[in-house]
C-alpha cells in the first residue's frame, strides 16, 4: 500500500522567511496530493492540492510542486506570518476504487515575529 | 463547518465500555471516512464508506465497527474500549467528482 514520508517534523523560521516542507510517496498510482493545515485543537483544513498531471500550483503565498518521476512533492510558503504557525500534513491519494488518503506524520511550523 | 458534524466533542470511557461516535454530513457526498489522530503519527484511516450500505476497512480497523444506513450518517462504534483507543477521531466526507476531503471538528476520546 501507499506510504508517505514527511520532513522535517519541526521547522522554525523568522517572520518573512520562506518555509519548505517535503514529502515522498511510494505508490506510483497515486494521483492526488493535498496539503492540510491544522491549528491547535482544530480540524485539518485543506489549503492547497495538486493532481498528477500538473507540476506546480500556486495560491497567493503558498505553492506546491510535484515530481512524479522522483515521487516527491513539496509545500512552499513565502513571506511567512505568525498566523502560518500550525501543523501541516501532506497526503497522497490512490484512486483504487476508493479515494483513500494516506497522510504523512506532519510538520510543526513555528513562525517567530 | 465544512458540512460535517461530529458528536460528542469530548468523551471519557472506562476500559470495556462501549460507545458510538456520531458523524453526519449535510450534503449527498458519497464518500465518508473515519480517521484517528495520535501524536507523531498523523491521521490514520480506520474505516470508510463509498455509499449507503457499503463500508470497508482502512489501516487500523481493529476494535471499531461502522455502518452506513443512510448517505448522511456514518457512526463509529467502539465495542469494548481499550486505553490504546485514546485518540482524537475525525470524520471526513468526500465527493466522487473531486478528490477533496473535508473533516469534521473531531471527537477527543479518553479511555481510562
């Protein structure tokens, strides 16, 4: 089955810096890669996603890149702000009859003012 | 609330007790699933459903049962609670026409 690895587990940056979180996946059949942001005590919320037919996607200060050959994808946050502090999860979906999401173990991002 | 509601928000059980975590959605999304979240382990899929009357096991199904008699509801049953089931439980919904999945607010369960 699918296995998703996520690095780093914690990331501390200064406000205004960029942050990059990386994930690798094992199942070449996976075709959808979402990123979720989870604030303390809240539900995971979808912030951006990318499908396997696209190499990069941007939404304001966040972007995701996908390298299908290497089976890795990354989240990029530019001009970080304190409100970006949260746990970020990557996931991979293998559309084998059911949209089964497999999650990485999460990255705790701390943005210091 | 992403159209997914969960009750209760908090629950404390003694070992061996049973209970049902409720999950409901307000749209006709066919996919529903249950995840548990433990520190350092991300979210792991317990059970899922692709429509009313159809359910299947995820990564960590042992100790849990589900049923889907209607499109709207997807309850998760713990038959005999164990301390290892202390966790935060999230229900999610999804639609076949897109891959996006949306989570409910979660239930924090403690088993003593």
